[in-house]
C-alpha cells in the first residue's frame, strides 16, 4: 500500500518516479534483512527450544542458590546451637555449592560458544542497515523537496495566469527559501533536476518583474511636453488607482514589487523624476499647478531667473502636490516601510535642504517691518511639515524645516548681516574715480550730532582759544563709494535700533565689520591702480580719513537707540587709528613710488659724469637738461592730480616732499663733481633757476617753498656758489656764521671751490679761511 501511494505521487515526473522506486526496493531489502537477522540469532544456540532451556537452567540455578543460602543459615544456627549433632551438615552444603559453581561455569561456556562469536558480525550488519536507513531518509527528503518545488511552481504559473501577482511573488520567495536549505551534505548541483528548477524559477521571476513594471507604468504615468511657440512646458503625473478594483490592483502590484525586491528599481527613476520635474520647480516657484482627479499638471517656462510665484504661493502649491501624491501613493507594506515612507526616505533630506535654500532662506526679510509677514510663512511651513509627518513622508524626528523656520531672530540677523557685508563688499570693489568734493561745513551741517540739542554747556577754560575749523574735515575730494558705505552703515544701525536685543548686538558688530572690511578690501582690490595712479591714491587716502572722521561721532548718535548695548557705549573710535593707518600707508606708498621715479630720472641724467669731459666738450650733456625738464613736468602732473583732491596741508607736504627729494638728488650729484668749468657752471645755474622759478607755482597759494621743502635754502645757496666769485663766497661763509655755512659744511664748500675755481693763491687763501 505504501509503495502504491508513492508511485501515485511520482507518476507525473520520471525523475521523481525513479527516486521512489529505489526507496521501495530499499525498504523491502530492509524487511528481509531484519527477518534473517532474527533467525540467525535464535539459531545460534541450535534451536528455539535450546534458547528456552538456557532460561530454565538460569532459573534453576537461581533456585538452587536460594536453597543453599537457606541451608547455610540453618547450618550456622545449628552450629552454634547444637554443634555436635550437626557436624556432618556443612560438608554436604559445601558439596552442593561446588556442583552449582560447576553448572554456572558450564552455562557461561555455552553462552560464549554460541553468542559472543556472532556479536561482532551482527554489529556490522546493524551499522550497514542504519546507513541504508539514513540514505533512504535523505532520498525521501530530496523527493519531498522536489515535490514541494514542483507544486509551488505550478501555483506560480496559475497565479500569473490569474493575475495574482502578489501570490506569485510570495510563491517565488517560498521556492527560493526551499532551495536555500540544503539536504544534508548532498551536492544538489549534481542532481540535474535542481538546476532545471532554478532556471525555471529565474524565468518566472523575470516574467513577473516585467509584468509588474508594465503594470506600474500603466498606472503611474509621467509626461513632459513643450509648446514650441511660447516655450511653455507642461509636466503631468497621473495615478489611475482611485476605484476600489484599481486600488486593490495597485496595492497588489506594490506588494509584489516589494516581495520580489524590485521596488527599489522602480522607485529610483520615479523619485528622481518627482525631484527634478515636480518638486524642484515648485520649490523655486517656476510654474503653476493644477490638480484634477487622478492627474496633476505643472505649467510654466521653468526659467530659474524668472520665478512665477511668491514664497507664500509656493507653499500652497506644494501642499496641493503632496496632498495629491500622498493620497494616491499611500500603500502599506507588511513587514516593511510603506510606499510613501520609502519615497520620503529618499527625498526628505534633499527636500528639506531645497526648501531652506530656495524658499525659506530667500524669504527671510531684510527689514524689521517685514517680520510679521514672514511669520505667516512660518505658520504655513508648520502646517506642511505636520502633514508630511502624519503621512509618513517625513520622520517625526526630522525637525530640519521647523528648526530653521522658527529661528526667526537668528535668520533675520543672519540675512541682514550677510546682506550688509555683501553690499559693502560690492561697493568697495566699484570704481573710485567717481568723486564728490567736500567743504569744511558739509559734514557739520549733515551730521545729526551737530543738530542734537544739548542743554549742558561744556566747561571751556577761560583763556582757551578754539580754532575756527576745529573738528571740521578739510576741503578735499572723496570717492562716492565712501558716502555709500556710510549710508549703508547708518542703515544697519537704524535696523539694529528697531530690532530685538539679539539682532541689535549682531547688527552693531556687523556695521563695525563693514569698516574693518574696507581696510582689507580697498588696499588689496585696487592695489595696482593705487600704485600706478597718484590721483586714486589721494582719493583713497581722503576716503579713509573721512571714514575715520565720521566714526569718531557715529557711535554716540546711537547711544540711546541701542539699549542692548547699555553696559558699553556703542563706539567706533577703536577703528579710527586703523583707518588712519591704512590711509597713511596708501599715500606714503604712492609718494615713495613717485619719489623713486624722480630720483632715478635725475640719477640717469649724466650730471655726475660732466666733470670727465675735456676741451670743447666740457659742456652739459643734453640728458641733464632733459632730466630736469622731465622732473619739472612730473611735478606739474602731480600738481594737477593732487591739488584740489588732497587737503591743502596734505598736498603741500606731499608735493614738497617730492620736490625736496629731487633737489637733494641734484645737490648730491653736484657735490660729487671734481671739475666744473665756467661754461658748465653757467649752464647749471640756468637749469637750476628754472626749478627755482617754477617751484613756487607748485605750492600756490603758499607764500614760500621754505616751509615744505627742507632743501630749498641749500639749493638756492648751491646756485649762488655756482654763479659767484671767491670774494662773494668768502663773505657768505662769514667765518662759519653766514648763510652759506648754515646750509653746507666746510668740506662741502671746499669741494665745490676746488671744482669751480682754478688753483691760485686767492683760492688757497679762501680755502684756508673756510673752517
């Protein structure tokens, strides 16, 4: 009966039938082997009756031993009770005991003869039978595994035909789990049916995956269109899963995708399209939204430079999109995150960052009066965040959007501070040649501090004369960008005055940083122009000094307007020395460049080589005259760009410094000459008189160059020496007290006399008097 059942099970597959035939044969062999084993064991003693005699003999021996013990006990009692009458009884007992012992030994010898020689061979047979049983069990296990796989694969085919995709996916997973569990130590790859099962399973899985993808794309459709006329684009997404039957089919598809581990392959391009084609344009406000039934459409130019929606409207459109998407894509999955949760995990990080970067960040107001309107946007952000959390798109622990939106004070301060610094930097990088002329009265008239009523008179010492222009900025030209920087600083301070304490303190320090930034940006960004253009260096110098001048009083104007800084007086005075230092460096650098240019110009003129000429050639070279003319022309050019630009006292000191550097170079070259002919002396006087004639024009309306040119008197004495006789020189020396002695040392005067005059007694007399 058992064989018939097995043959009926295996009737559908040849390989299965072959395994069961082997199994039945082995079972019959096992029954036959067990029967022969019993017969051999029973016949070991000869017959079955002899086996029964062994037991009877053992019982008899046992009874005899019991009788002997009883007799021994009686004998002992009689021995001590009636020793004489029972003397012969122990001898009989001993004889009986010896006979019993002989019977036991005979029985043991018989057992050893008939049984123990056969036990080893019977043990081997038992082991072989056990191995056969294990092989039969393994064969039965393999056949059962094949049978179970066959049944499941037939169920998969039936489910595919009936469109039961989730059931088919579940059956595929069951088959995979069965194949993963090995049957003992058997190499299943050597059994030809298992590779066939695996190939069939792969084919069914591929077929199922293709069908699932097709059905997904039939239900979830994304289309892109563009109107060639107005360049308008249309993005649409349709999810046809509203009816009960469609909904159940969609759920079955999603569950099947999850069961076959192909959901990730479907979601990856789908999520990418949601991000790039829908959410990104909505967040940036590049399109309009229209939702109807199972379809949602986006329409617009999608031009990042021309957003079509304000931040408040974008929030409404985003809510509309998520309401549509999460309603249709809400599919719970057993033992795994839901479909919308899967999509949210892939999009949430990017979505939060994009919302902050492209929507919430730009919407942060730059002025206090717009903070109330921004609060409405914060409220909408909270509503959207709660909706996304409730629908499992965002994790409940994800507070990125709320933390950013609710931190209004810090966002406002960051936005205003960043805007101030950015605008300041752009202004500093603008061209500085656009200037405005300042009058001494202008700052005082426009300075709010001068208009502030103060009822307390400052005590001034009785004999203290206050200069008329004290605390007034001198007349000069500054860059228009400087005024823009000051306006920007006052704008920041005004916002700080109207803000909360936290913002107020940050804005105040940001305004301070604006001037620190000026000290760093202007000398660096305009470095090449500052070195090559003297006028720009003068404008930059004036601008820095004007900023320093205004910062002295700027902080005190807001002393009462910034209560957050009540513990410390809001001041910018500590920045004043830095600005003045930067102004001085830029001006001194330009002066140094001009001075080096003029001294190199005069050094290469050939004045020092004039004494080496001889005969008719003992005249000044044309290079000397050209160098002097270039020197004067350069000074004239500097006068044009500096005079009227720099404050008058700064201009006089600057131009006087350049003129003094040139005169000093000329004097040194003349003092180095060893032989100056009368004709050369006359030529020198002619050239140098041109300098004396034109130099006062450089310093107009100053009365005399003596105040600003240190070597002016020495230069004029040099001209006198070149154009005077020995008597005049002796008189101007005046025994070391004359005007010549004040400008030149005795050695320098002697050197010039030896170079100009021939060696005569008169020259020797004059030289002896110069000490």
